[in-house]
C-alpha cells in the first residue's frame, strides 16, 4: 500500500514539474472545430480561457468606451482557431482598395511564427503578419516588398451588434519555405508544439491614420510597433491535446 502511495506522489510531482516547464499560453485542442460564423457557441470556446488584448503599442491608452478587446484560441490538425471580441464605438474602413493603407483601417492583426524561430520577417515568410480587414480581406507584405492578399490563409467571419464585434478566424500555418505564387501546402499541427503568436487591433475612429494599435504582448522599449518586422516580440502558444 505504501509503495502505491509513493508511486502516486511521484507521478503528481513529475506531472507538476512538466507543467512548470511550459512557458506561454496553453491552447487546448478542439474535438470539434468551430464553425466560422462569428457566433461563439462552439464547444471548443468553452474549453479555453479569455486572454487580454490590452497592451498599447501605438497611440494613447483608449477609454473603455472607445476600445476593449479579448480573445480565445483553439486548434486541431488543420488550423489554429481564434475568437476575438472587440468593443469599439466606431468601425472604420476608409480605403476601398484592400492593398492601400490597410493598417490605417480598423482590422484584426494576427502574427504567426509557425516554428517559433523568432527573427526578422519583414519581406520574407519566416513569419506572417495577417491584417484581417472588416470586409474579410487578409493582407501581408510579400517577398517582393509589396502587399498581397492571403485570403486563403485566414478565413474569418465578423458579427457586430451595437458596439461589440465578434470575429471567428481559422488560420492555416505555413512553414518558412512558403513562396509567393508557389505551390504551397499548409502544414499539420501537432500536440506538444510551440507556435509564436501575437494579436493586435488597429483602431481608427474616423482619422486619416489609425489612432491606436493595441496588442496582446508586452513589448519592451519605446518602439513597440515591431511585430510586422520582428517575430521575437511574439508570445508562445503551447498546443495541448
């Protein structure tokens, strides 16, 4: 009997030590993937906690009436899933062309580094900085230093009631061999992997330029608008079965 008790205690300690070694955010796998419809009634959202979108990367700290944000994450073999809830008193899209000044319109920006290798990604695909516009277009800079649409990488749906918008997104992951115009295949996700990730929201209430840029990660130093260049500021997502 004593040996069984000692075994159980040792197992608990070992599991505790293993969890202590996990850094970043634990993301639970979805047994059933969410329907990308902008309605947060999928079971996978019940299994994951709300995370804060509250770090000021550009502009002055907004009032709670002007902006509040939070998000949840889930995953399966096919994609990373994201639920974003934004309280914003004005949704603004001033540029009809999705490739013109896309960062100055209201948009959700999703930063993904599929192998968490960090490093520079301004004009390469070591990582992606997907700007998801309120009309669903997805923009990032390509290897030719020009903006491109990556609408097949991120599928999204937004539903807005009053000043609260819920965004659901399905995000495919590509490794750093991705080539614009090439035959690229999204990779499979697996439990135990760590993915580099950050989230942000560009908020513009009717100005020529965005007024606030609110992110999910604490960025040290004066220049906090570095996510579109430097994957080193991303946080860590640990994919759990």
